[in-house]
């Protein structure tokens, strides 16, 4: 079910000041403030200026309505600091943030749109590393944690793997980029080779980094936010990990007792075997 508007507002009220804090930290480390705020925090995509298509990490990105606002934020930063700077910048863009809260709450991932529950995938048949199922993650079970029911998450992953293999018999690997690759309960779904393959990901605006500040109900994750401010480090590093599709099948069978063929039959009953 969708999260509540109140939960989404709580998230925005927490993540936006934290984002301004991060942009300031990066700027004090030598990065351009405008690029740090726009490309490495989620603020722009939380405003009504974001059209859902043009992402600020694009090197050619420019928004004539956003650019003057960033200049205002920089001016505020030069004359104030700390809480005053964060509060003034947040208040300046609040009308643009408030205008998106209800629609973002309504667009929270719904189980009907996620046939594999916690998981989705894109199939990259021509990936340089071989045919790859690229995993994407969401919590359509809010306000419950997706880790509350591990056995169901395992079955969902097995169905996904079966579906991807049916679509692409030459499937070679499964890959995912997320902060969850630094979270032990998530790594338990995969063979040890998956964690050993970890590669760091550059900081960008996406949920692959900033999703760790959303709690299970869609609110701002205050503890993680406080830890970032206290240490200057994200509680969970965003990593890219991968493992062989056959290794994952073996892991699901040996650790959880799941057979890929049984999972494929379940996919057929549920949705015709299509992702």
C-alpha cells in the first residue's frame, strides 16, 4: 500500500536539510557547491521541477528554473552556516518540495506493480560481462520491513531468477547496485562470491545511496541521518555486487531448499512467466 502523506513529509523535512549539509561538506572539501547539491543529493528530484525523466546526474543537465535557486542557496551559504543555512535553504525551496509530497506518497511502489515482491529486474542480454539480470529493489510492504518475512523474499528472488532464465537461457550473472550491499541481512540472499565482488559506487542523488535514510514506513530514518552528520560517512556504503546466475540458483537451493524449476512454475501461475 502507499505510504502516508505524513510519512513522506517527515522524510522530506529530514532529508532536505541533510542534503544541504552534505553539499556544504563537499564544497568545503573542494567540490563545486552547485554540482554537489544537484548531482550528489536528492533535493532536485524532490521538487516539482523534476519531470521524472531528466536526471541531474546527466553531464548536460541544466534547468533554467533550478539554476537561479542554486545561486540563491550559495548566497545563503556565504552569509550563514550550520542550522541557519540549512533552515534558510529548506524554507526557500519548500513550496516546490511541498507541491510534490502527496504525489510521491501516492507513487510509492505497489505490490501489484512488483510481481516479484521486493525485487524487479532489467535484462541486459548484451552486457559486456555476459547476459545480466540487473536487480532493483523496493518496499511495497510498507509500513512493514521487507526483511520481516525472509522466506517470502527468498521465494520471490527464486521466481525472479527462474523468470530471467526462461527469458534468457544464456543468463550469466545477477547484479545489483545499492547501499543494501553493505547490509548483512540482504547479503544473506546471495552466495559469498556476491559480497566478494563488491565495487564502490560514486555518490549520486539516487536511492542507491540516499535510500538508507528512508525507514520501513517511508519516514526519515533519523538514526542514519544522525550518524552521517556525526561521522561524515554514510552508515552504509553503496556498492555494486554480482554473482553467477548458476551460483545464485545453487545458493537458493542449498541454503533455503528452493528449486529453480518449482519457482518457474510459480511464476507461470502468477503472471504468465513475464517480468
